[in-house]
């Protein structure tokens, strides 16, 4: 885009230069015509000076107009560049917003698709569960109907007239009907519970549908915003924007590489700065420890001085005591020689004084030991100080070595920084989306695998239950178990069977005819039928219990599915939170892109400045070339100095001849008239040049 504008500006400059050259040619043609038409008389130099003045004035005007045109063109170029910058910035902002909105739309669409797929799967699973429940309810209803039919058939058999009129008619067993009613009530309660849970599932599915509709409305709003942006982008000039965008996209990877390199450099410098700060802290600690050692050394010096002064005081006191002892006890010893009594007293005093002296000597020894200890204490800090100074020197040397290592590491980093990174950077939006979507997909896959495992386990359990029901041993074990049904009905049936046995025995003992035999056969058949009916009822009750257990298991599975639905809803909420995090990251990316756009604008300003510099240089070169061409053109049509000198010489000779002729004419006129000569009145020019305008010259 900028190159096209620069080409246009160059074309305009060439047009102005051509116009200027044509004007100069016209001026020179006018000058030639004036020279051909004008007379070449004594006023020739004045005419040349006038022509030069006109030419210079005309050239000055042309230069002024040319400069004004150049200034106008520069202003136009600056205005165009400013408008271009604003348009490019708007285009960038719109394109970036459009891309971000598109990426956000794609992410939301993918999430909505995944949500819709999960909802459809949930719906299918719930429908399958409903179908299973319906089939189980139908099977239960059919079984109940079969029970009722069998009971009615038994009732009909029991109510049919018997061939033995002496036997009493057996009353209808209403307990089985009550049991069947109880089973019906329990099945109805189970169905009502299932319906309530189904209504809850429907409400939750309606909530999910509302969430999906809200997402759909958001998607519609985003589509409207994107369409508005597309309309705005369509209103702009596509070619200019595409050229500017291509230029910016060509420069953006380099800028991104530079920014990434600068970031890595800044991180490395921060790490090195942290190391230097740690080293400085260690040096400060060492200096602080040195200052503490110096203060401790000064304290020890002051204590040593105090001890020395105390020792000197003790020595002075000891000397005073010795002098006093000599002054006091020597005359007493002399006087003690006079008497033994005094000797004893004096010896006693001497012994007491001797004990005092011993105590003093012990005190002196203690003082000497203390003095030695003080000296050792004074020498010990010196050794400690020497050791500490050695430790400080070693630590300083270690710090210097670490500093050298850091300098070498900095040099290595500088060499690595000078190496340019290979490859181009690219936006990694797909990978980010994959990273966000992988946990969701893993959860869905884990959930599907768990469902498969549960289905296989249920199938295995159903197979095992069927095989167990087919085994007669399992049936016998179930018959032997103490369930609620057996506890309530089997004893009564046993009592009834015992009664029937007693009746049969009584009838066997009483009957001797064929009628009794037929009655026995009928009773035996009826007993077998009743036993078979009881066994069938037991099996049917067991099947009912198993069906009820299956219904309970299905209810528990539905509850588990509800828990999974709630977990999925939580996952959807977490995905929405992830989308909010993506929005924050997009805002950060917008800020980074704004900074990068500012850097690019700064670089464009520098490029514009360079272009202006180059343009001014080119303009200067063009004006110099034009000036040289104009001078050559003027020299071609302007007379040379030799020609002018010849013309001037001829004019001077002609003027002298005319002056001589005038002198002669004046003399002749003076001689004839007798007046004063005209030469006295006339004043000639210093240069001897006089111009005549007689029409010939």
C-alpha cells in the first residue's frame, strides 16, 4: 500500500519537474525571440542584465512553486499515512476481535455439541431405562393376570360339584387373593415411585434444555456480533487492509520472536540478578560479622586494660604493705630481743603475720594465675580473630570464584542470546483447546467404560440368576428358606394338608365300596393338583420377589444415573468456568497484542521518517540535476565572453569615431557661428560610451 502511494508521489514529482522544464523552455524561447526582434545597440549589456534578472526571478518563482508543491505533497503523504495508520489499527482491532470471536464461537459450538451429544445420550439411556421398566411392568402385569386366572381356575375347580354328596364342599381360599392384592399394591407403589422419579428426571432434563437454550441464545448473539463485524469489515477497503495486514503479519512473527527472546533474556537476567543479590546479602552478612568481631575485639581490649590497671593497683598495694611491714615490724623485732616474754608474744605475732603473709602469697599466686588466664584469654581472641580472618578470606575467595562462574555463565548466555532462534512462531490455539477438552473427553470415556462394565456385570448376574432358577436344588433351597410368605402361609397349608390326610384316612377306613375308591382317587388327584398349585404359587411368588428386586435395582441404577447427571451438570459448570478463564486469557492476549501493535506503530513511524529522509535526498538530487541542465541550456543560448568582448570593442571604436565626427562638426559650426565650442558645454562619459537611438543601431 505504501509503495503504491510512494509511486504516485514520484509520478506527481516527475510531472511537476516536466512542467518546470517546459516553462523554462518557453522562457528561453521568449528570450530568443526578444533577442532576435530587439536591436543590438549600445544598450546590449542592460538588456542582458534585464534578461538575467527576469530569468533569476522566474527561476526563483518556479523554485518557490516547486517547494510549495513538495510541501503540499509531503502534507498529503503525511495525512494519507495517518489515515492509513488509523484504518490499519481499526482493521487490526476488528480482525483480532473477529478471530477471537470466531475462536470463542468454535469453542462454544464444540462445547454445545458435546453437551447436546451427552444430553442425547442421557435421553437415550433414560428412554432405554423407561422401556425396561415398561417391559418389566408389563411382564409383572401379565404374571399377575396369570395368577388371577389360575386362582379363578382353582376357584372354579373347587366350586364344581363333587361326585360324593357326603363330602362337604371346600370353601374358597381367600388368602391367596389377598396375597395377590398385596402384590398388586406393592407393584402399584413401585410404579408410582418410578413415575415420581421419572417426573424428577423430566424436570432435570427440562433444566438441561433451558441451559442448552441459553447457550444457543448466546451463540446467536455471538453470530450477530460476528456478522456485524463482517459487515464493518466489508465496508472498508479490502485491498488496502489486506496489504497492510499482510505487511503486519510478515513483521509480527519477527516481533514475536524478538519479544520471546527478550522475555527469555529478561528471565535469565532476573535469575542472575537474584544470584547477585544473594551474593551481596552474604557479603553484607560477612561485613556485619566483621564489624561484630571488631566491636568484640575492642571490648576485650578495654577489659584487658581494666585488668592491667587492677593488677597494677594490686602491686602498688602489695608494695605499700611491704613498706608498712618493714616500717612496723623491724623495730618491734629489735625490741623483742630484750625479753623472752616479748619474744613469745612477738613470735605469736610473727606466726600470725606469717599466716597473713601466706595468705598474701596465696593471693599473689591466685593473681598470677588470673593474670596468666587473662593473657591466654587475650591471646585466644587473637587466634580466633586470625582463624576468623582466614575463614573470611576463604569465603571471599569462594565468592570471587562464584562471581567468576557467574560472569562466565553470563558470557555463555550472551553468546546464546546472539544466536537467532530457528523457526517461526505460530498461534497455538488448537493445542490450548485440546488441553482444555482432553479432561472432558477422558471423563466421558471413563463414564462410558463404567457403563459398559456395569452392563456386562448385570448381564452376568442375570445369566447366573437364570441358571440358578433353572436348577431344582436352588428351588428346594428357596422352599426351605424362612421367608415372609412361607412363614405366613406354609404352616396353614401344612395344617390343611394334615386335615386332608386325616379325612382321607377316615374315608379309607370307612369306605369299602367302589365309590370310596373313586373318592380316594379324586381326593388324591385333588391333593396332587393342590400341591402342584402350591408349588406353582411358590415359584410365582419367588418370581414376583425377583421382579421386585429387579425393579429396585433399576430404581437404584436410575438414582445412580441421576447422580451421574448431577456430576455432568457440575462438569458443565466447570466447563463454563473454564470458558471464563479462556476469556480472561483472551483479554491478556488482547493487551499483549495492543503492546505489540504499539511497537509496530513505532517501527512504522521510524520507517516513515526514513522514507521522508530518502525522499528529501531524491528531491535534492533532482533539483541539482535540473540546475545543471538549466545552466547547460543557458550556456548554449547565451553569448560567450569572447563574443561579448568583440561586440564591446566594435562599439567602442564606433563611439570614438562618432565622437571625432562630433568634434569636427562642432568646430566647423563654431568657426562659422563664432560661438563657444560645444565641447566645453558637453560632458563626456568616463568610459567613453554613448548610446544613440536613431533607428539603425
